């Protein structure tokens, strides 16, 4: 399952013309992928962009590419998510463009 999910994430990133490299801390906007399949959720940076409009464009292209992905179920452009069925499991992929000052994992405890 893990290899299938990782492959789908990288395939989506590749179809959007990006790499799955770690985000560059000097850029202003970071494109994040959150993959969820009960009970596990992972969030990883895909790529960093100097402008939000560039990040939004890459995100839109990634969502558009899911219409031809194997196992494609549906996409929700309002919430920037796509759902892909892998065997008996449906994996949701959520995409966000965040300022590089925001940690998508939330506040850290004391």
C-alpha cells in the first residue's frame, strides 16, 4: 500500500511538471500533499514557489491530472482533493499552497 500511495503522489507531482524534492526554505509558497488512508495520514512538501499564483497553477494542474489516473474515483476542486481507489482502499490526496512560514502539522506542544 505504501509503495502504491507514494507512486501516486509522485505521479501526480510529475504530471504537474514538478519534482517531489524537499521544499526550498527560501521560497515564499510551498505546495503540500496530504495523503490519507485510515488510519494513517502523511503530509509532505512537493515543491516551493516564489509566488502564490505559481503554486496555485501547479496545484490545479495536479488535480486536473487525476482524471486519467488509474483507480481515479473523483475530485473535489473546492477542497482541493482527489480520491483514488487502490485495491479495497480509497486514498484521499489533499493539496494546499501555504506560506513557507506555516507548519501544516499545527502548533507544537510544550
